[in-house]
C-alpha cells in the first residue's frame, strides 16, 4: 500500500480533508497533519518565530499550530517524519485555478512536498460546494491508484480542480494550463467597534483568460482539470530577451 501524507489549508477540522482521508484510507496508508485553523491564502509561508506544537486528535489526525507548509515539512523532514510515497493536499473548499495558485495554501502544501522530494497533488473543488467532496476524493483515489502502477516522475505537482457534480456525471479529465483572473476588487475600508480604521480584502477578480485549454474552461464544461505546475519559476522563454535588453542598457 502507498503511504500518503495528507494536509490542507482549510484546517484539520474541515470536511474536505475528512472525506479525502475516508476515501483514500481504503487503498493506502494515510497520515493527516493539518493546521489547527483555517489558513486559506497562506501561500508558502513558514512559522519561523514561534514554536510549533503538534496535537493528536481523537480521530487520529494531527493538528499543528502552523501553516500548511509547516505541516508538510514536519511530516516529511523532522524527527517525527514517516516514509512517504505521496503528499496529497485538500480537498479545498473552493477553486484554486489561474492566479489563485500564487496565494493558495492548498497548492503550497503540495509544493512543499515536492521540495522535500516527493510526488505531490493539490485538489480543490471547482466551486464552493460542500455536496461533492466525495466526487473529488474519488478522482484523487483514481489518480493515486494509477500512480501506484506508473509513478509520477516529472518535477511537477498536479493541481486538480473538480466540478461540483456527482462522480458519474463528470465528463472526463483534461490536462490544462492556468487561466488568469482580473485584478481583485478594491479593499474595503471600515471601522471596528472601537472606531479604529480597518481594511478587508475585496472579492477576488473575475475570469480574464478562461479560453479553451484553461482550468477555468475545463471545470465550467464539467471536466476535471489537472494542471501540472513546475517548481522552476524561471521564465526561460524570456532569457534571451532579457540578455538583449541588458546589452542595450550597458552600451
């Protein structure tokens, strides 16, 4: 049986991670380490200035007072680490498509697993729906079982977004690229009960690039979107352009 480390950014008590564990434990050995609170938007942040405390809950899950990245690092690179074949992050309550991946703690947990040298998957619901977590969990189980036969060897993580519909109504799986969003709406200025000025983030931007081939398009059409994400952020197609620009500026 494959050995899986499961984490998320919605927190150890989130229904998505419970469903993911329930389905995956049927065919794999699963260990759950997740934040003790909702860490959505935490991206790849680490807890560097406070001690990390791990607590095992009655259901066997481990709760950590840290970020999603902390959880995966602790589970793969600490005195408490177990052998791991695969890191799985999710199921996120809502999409992680397009520019969302820059901020997503769900995707960051998978990235940390890949940084530690393990294959990794991030899985999210294509819309905010609590009714179809089982669909997403079954999709991941299918992929995990496939990886047991043919391991993922690329230096990537798989970013999966699943339409909110019954498993049997999925149209299939499409390999996609990231779409793009419009910039987020303006931050909201307000006052707290003591009259002090506060700010809230405005709603995320709408879909800017949702053409065929993007994750947005696939999920909207009823397909599971799988986008391979590279850990090498070098814009290699622009290296020659930059070299030419530097040559011009140094004349």
